[in-house]
């Protein structure tokens, strides 16, 4: 292995360490945000919100690192790996933003809190999204195609739960009972969870791409389209 190849390998290893760090942060923030919303815990919500700046700092650092690598490499395979990492870190940062949107709902003054039924509906949606997030991040960190391919299996559950929440919150009964603000909050959280699921699909695609490029396999990625529906 030439000095240039060894240097690129070392740089990519550092980039992967940074990607692993921001992945762990995104997962921790997701869990904090969901616990905060399900228990209406303002302290946890604040903790989740405080993670957003850290995620942004990680994104900036990894972005700068990848751009620096780009400045002294011209090999097609290397360029593809770096661009895939850049796409992945963008999706992870977007997941952190959606996590913050969930946590923010806890801190908005409200006269009425979500009902047990509404919180159960959010929990039902959050469960497959959490599985998608864990699988996609693990696939990205470990270059594991098997884990990446499992991510899309939960998309149907996400669609079903998300649709059920929207239909429930559009019923006349909810509006007449003074639950409009709560219904809007639930819709915001449900939408944030659906967006996280979309970003997980993207991450799974990048994990497959990175794995194949790293091992010299085909560059085609046969996954479902980005949109869940």
C-alpha cells in the first residue's frame, strides 16, 4: 500500500469515528425526545434540545474533514466514498433537527395535555421508527448490508401508524372537545417521526453504497425509493 493510499485510509477512519459519534448522539437525542414527550418531562426536553448544537458541530467538523480529503484525492472510488459520507451526515443532522421538534412540543405552553390514547398512538409510531433508526445507524457504522436491508421492512408500519394519527386528529369530536392544540401538537410529532423514518431510508441506502464501494462491488444500490409512500 502506497503512502497516499495509507493516508486516505487513515483519513477515512477518522471520518468514520466522527460519524459514529454523531450517530450515537442522534440516537440518544431521539430517545430523550420521545421519553420527554411521552412523560411530558420538560427537563428531558431541554436536554434533547441542547444536543442539537452538538450535532451541528459534529456535522460541520465532518463536513470540513471530508472537504479536506477531497482536496487531495482524485480517485473515483475515494470520491464516491467521501460524497456518500457527506450525504449521510446531512441526513443524521436532519434527524437531530426532527428530534428537537419533538422535544420542543413539550415546552410549548398548553392548556390541555395529550390523552393516554394519543400518547399510545405516538408510541406505536415511534416503535418502528426507533428500529429503523437503530438499524440504519448500525448499518452505516458497520458497513452492514443485511442491517440496511432490514430498515425498509418497517416502512409499512410507519405509514399505517402515521395515517391513523392524522385520521384520528381530523375527527369532529376532537375539535369540538377543545383538543385542537393537542391535535396539532400530536400531528407535529407524528410528522417529525415520519421524516426521521425517511432519513433512515436514506442512511440505509448510503450504508449499502459505502459497503459495496469499499469492497469493490457494484455501485448500484437496489433499495426502495426515498419517500415512504
